[in-house]
């Protein structure tokens, strides 16, 4: 297997720069994050099971990635 010359630290920095840019330019993404935080807090308060919480996180990830 060929080793990449692109360090993982640089990959993460690029990913965080992308997230920062999304926050600066996309209003709807900010709304999605706010709603996500509210939903996660409600999930804890309502005592969601582990399986339901994992499902919820997967769905949140899908929604955010499609945004």
C-alpha cells in the first residue's frame, strides 16, 4: 500500500476550514445546527434509548451532509 504524502493533520485542518466557511456563508446551516442542538438536548431530557439515540445521530449526520 502506497503511503500518502498528505499528513492527516493537514486533512483535518482543511475539513475544519470548510466547516468554518459554511458557518460564515450558509444561513440555513446555522439553523440546522441550532435545531440539531435542541433535538439532542430533548433526546437526553426524554431519556431516549441508546439505539434510538444512535439512529438520531445518523439521521442528523445525513441531513447535515446533504445541506
